[in-house]
C-alpha cells in the first residue's frame, strides 16, 4: 500500500459503471478482497484541463472533496493543466502506478487500446444521455474489459464535456459545405477518421497554435466544444459557429494498480465520488454552454448557425465508420449503436 504519496512525483468523464463491472468493488470492511492495510492513502489525480474548466472544478475537485468527506482514510491531490505530463505520458504513468487516477479523452486512450477511441467517433452517440445509457449497460463491458486487460487500467466512469461544433468563414449546414475547406482536426487516428466520415479535409494544427493558424489563413475552420472555442477567443478570427453537434467530447476517469490496493470501503468511496462528479460535470457543461451562447448572441460576436442538417451529417458519418471499422473496434461501434434509442 502506498502511504502519503509525495506531492512531487518524479514526473515533471454521464455515467458511472455499475459496481459489478469493477473487479474489486465488492466488500465493505478494510480486510475485504482488494487489499487494505488501514494506512492513510493519498491518491494523485491528474488531468490536462485548466482549473476554470468543468472537468476540473466540477469533476476532479468534486472527486477530491467527496472522497475526503467519506472519511475512509483516503485523500486525493489534484494536478491539473498537464503538470504531470501530456496525455500520452500520463497514460503510461497510470499503467505503471506512478499516477493513481487520471481524466483522459477516449481518443488519447486509444494509443494503448485502439477500440476505446471509438467512444470519440462522429455521431456514434446520439447525445449525453446515450453515453450514460451505454456506460451503464452490459454492452460497455466489451470496451471496458478490453481496456482493462490490455492496459491494466480500470475505468471508473465517463462523462461528456460537451459536443463539438464547426467554426469557419461561412456557414456549415450540410456535408457539402465542407468541400474545399481546410479544417483543423486533432491529429489522433480517430479524429482524422471523423474528418473523413464527415467529408472534411483535415489539417493538423496544435491546439496552442489554432488561433494564429486561423488568423493567418493557414486553415479555414476548426471544430471544438463550446468551452474550448470560448477559451481560445475564436470569435475574433471566425465569422460563423455552426451547431453540428458532431461528436461528444468524452472523458473517462481511470485508475491504475492502486485500485486493487484499496479496501472495499475505499473503493466504494471513490466510486461514489466519481458518480457525483459525473452528474456535476454534466450540469456544469450545460450551464456553461447556455451562458456562453446567450452572451455571444447578445453581443453579436458572430453568426450562430442552428439550421444544420444534422441527419445528413449523421447518416454519412455512421455509414462511413461502419464500413471502416474492423475487429474489436467494429464490435465496440456496434455495441454503442445498439444502445441508441
């Protein structure tokens, strides 16, 4: 058991899974299967988001506060803003046990288990409720168990941090409107597949360089959730925000080897904290997006295009993805779609 983990390591997410899906989540006393020596345990929780984003203030902070309130001998120390490394580095550190808990996007986790990146596929989820239904269903065992086996990492829950939207110098209301536009997409395989599925010509640009790339005309448009679009002040360099809602920004809360060292009571406390955080993040994202969109409309910051043929985008994207996925990735895709209402 790791006791009172140092703050300074050498390194310089709408549904919680049912308890039955977590290997060591049974038990009640400190001697339950899954370990538990009665020592005080300090868990590290890392993520890449700023402290004013919902993933931190309504997610990571809620997990830390709820675990502390449970009084089961566990505290959680948060390291935001990639303090413990970028996504790829942190995934390795969770698997090795150097980081205990982490908040990651599904596409990033695809670097160690490709099928999990399907959770970031274009239009694979109808909405945040569909994500919740999938993660609460037996269908999710396909990807959760596969990820645990491949990476040795437990998935404790998942939330949606909002849907991704297009911005450009013209409205994007149907797939044909993307023709001839250079659209910035993140460089992960799943995001680039999404670009192909949507009919977009993808250009890879680092997130930190996005504003300048749009300002200089290196790219014609981009896609991000509302919170990121606001944080980057993209209304200053783009004219139209098109509400395509083409992909949920899915975060997963994962745990490394320390999970099996916690007692049953401690696991229960962490699970309950994650459950509370999933609810809080969902509410925070909805409120933040509504407030931002209202302010943009009042200010006339840019043209917000809501008359989008989402059915045309969805039909084209899902047909493409179903034809491209194979093996376990296709199985995950079909399992997600099977839970759509």
